[in-house]
C-alpha cells in the first residue's frame, strides 16, 4: 500500500508539472505545432520499430543456441515490455519482467529468460552511459552551453554509473541466490526452497553469459546501434514540427533527453521531467520552448500509438493463458471423477 501510495503521489506530481509547463508555454501554440506534424507522427511511430529491431538483436545474442527464440518472438516481447514501461507506473521494471514471462510461455526455460533480461538490462544501461557521454561532448561543443544544465547532467551521470556498478557487482556475486537463501532462513526453510533453487540457477546462467566476451561485445554493439538509431526519431519529429535540425543536434536532444528521462524514473513515465529536460536542451540549440514541448509530446504520442496495442495484446495473452489453465483444471477434475 505504501508503494502504491508513493507511486500515485509521484504520478500526480509529474502530471502537475506537465500541465504547468504546457499552460506556461501556451496550449494553443503547442497544439498547433502537433497538428502541423499531422500524419508525420505515424511515420515516426513506424520508424521506432527499427531501433526496436536492433535492441531485439542485442537480446537474442544472449541466449544459448538451443533455447534461442525467433527474432519475431523477441520483437513481440520487447513491444509488450516497452508498452508496459512507457504507459504503466512500474518504475521501468515491470516491462522487463513481462518480457521474461512472454518468452517463458514460448518454450524458453525460466532461468534462461531471466538471465537474458538481467544481462540485457545491464548492457542497456552501460551503452546508455556511452550514448549520454556522446551527447555531453556535443553539448560542450555548442556555443555558451548552460553550465547549470551541464553540471546537472554530469551529476546524474555519476549517480547513474554508481548504481550501475552496484547492480553489476551484485550479479557477479550471486546476489539472487543469496537473497533467496535469506528468504529461506526467514521462512523456516520451507516456502522458499523452490525459489532458492531457481535463483541459484539464475545466478549461474548470468555467469555463463558474462563468461563469453564475444557475446557481450556483439550484444553491446547492437544495443549502442539502437540508441543511435533512436536519433532518427527526434530528427523526423523536428522535421514534421517544421523546425528541422542537423543529425548532431538531433543526437544531442535524444541522448541527453533519454538520460534526463532515465533520471526521473521514480515518476511514472517521467511525466514533467522529460518535458522540462527538452525545454532546457532546446534553449541550448535555440529551439522555441513551444516546439521543444511539442517534441516531447510527440514522443509521448508515439508511445501511445505503439503502447496501447501492446498493452491490449499483453492482456489478451494473459486472458488466453488463464482460460487454457482453467480448461486444463476442469479436464483434470473430470478425469479424477
């Protein structure tokens, strides 16, 4: 209940920030810019499938050959995971769990699915650091960059790297197994036995992936490539909003915009945080505040256009599995009679 209350409070804070920013900069002008983009928003939505494909290739490389899902299956799982992370208050974790469960229901062992998601999440964070550093370099090359903005992003990067190091170290020290064994002791060694066995296997599966440098290097290259491809989304949005930017400028907006959004993960969908970040970045590039906000809202429209169908598919999948389980239980009951 405390977590739910905190999430609701964070959502209200973010929503309030978003509304204040939109009203402050002018609802009419922002709406006019988005309307002018028109059908271009559908092109931006379709384009997002390209970086999603690259991210799926990163993930696919982390599976052993005998349990490697098809690229289409992984693309479906990533679509569902992104939809959950973008539109639901799950602190960017719920989508990762949904990805693992999706492929588990398609003949992939649980430990293999879990290990691939954990390592892929680590690779995502590591490559995002590199992508953000590239954006910082571009920012520093701009004329008279805002020192406050640079310091804020730099501080966020330090915290981000520290958290990533802790997360990575925990994986290499069999964190999941230790946590499960602790649960066994608390529960009297009964309820958590199965979880502990699964956690130990998960730790070993993670270690096996980290043991292959070639696999990690290839997966990291695909993930970094997907970050770079995401720059095309900003470039297209700015073009359709009527204020084209160069590719380096689009890269700056995308890399630092993603970093600011990641820093605001405690607020569902980083409401208000992402918009404030684009306003600050827009001042560096001379982008009018109304256009900067329209850019952020354009990205959110893309999330809705892709995310809502993703959530529907996820719910239909859950409903189908529940129906199949119910049918199986009824069949078993009939046999026993």
